[in-house]
């Protein structure tokens, strides 16, 4: 009997995505330990890494980082395939779509801070939509919009400022 071996070549991009995803996962797991006054309102620290990857390496690598972060963090936190996982995934996918559009806006007026705020709005919008369609079949869920919008502005601004600072301090991009 002969054995066959499948070898998958690991590229520099694969290694880069793995490093960034690991950093985003660490931030997401650490954020789960931060007590928040309202359930569902979180700072979204992992999105700092997403913004850095988006600016330096593009949407495709940012999408991989986000999807790996959501899957791995939910596994580590014991929420994989639970409602919280689907809320996180829907928020992440909506945020990615928003970032995909936002990266084509004029850079003169739309940098990491505005992209971060837009992504935060996309994130909570995706989550509220899934919550309304699946978990809370009542229009009352939309009463949370002002609270989530305020959190999106505050945390989106802070995360965007941190991402902008990291982008400024990182060494020039190497292919």
C-alpha cells in the first residue's frame, strides 16, 4: 500500500494572516473579561487589528482575519454555534461589507477613524437585524439603536485612533 501526502504550501500572506488573527483573537478574548454596563455593548478591540490589516494588506486579508477571529474566539469562549456566535458573525460580516465600501471613499476625508465608526455601525446593525429576525421577534429590539449608536461612535472613534497610531508607527510594508 502506498501512502500519499498532501502538502499545502504556506505563503508569507498565510503567515501574516495567522499573526494578525492571533492578535485579534487575544484582544477579543481579553475584551470578554471586561465588565460592561449593558449586554451586547463591547469595545470591539479586535477591530483595531482588522483596520490595520485593511489599510496595509487589503480587504481579502482583513476578511480572513475577521473570520478566523470570530470562529476561534467563539471556540475559546465556549460560544461556538450558540446565539452569541451568530450575532458576532452577522456583525462581523456586515462590518466587513461596510469596510469593503468604505475603503473606496476618498482617503482625504475617510481614514481609519471614520472607517472604524462606519464599521461599528455596520456591526451593530447586522447584530440587531439577526436579533430581530431570529431571537427577539418584536420591534422593541430597535429601541436599543440609540445606545448602540452612541457606543459605535465612542468605541469606533477610540479604536480608529489606536489603529491610526499603529499604522503610523509600524515600519513600511514589506511584500
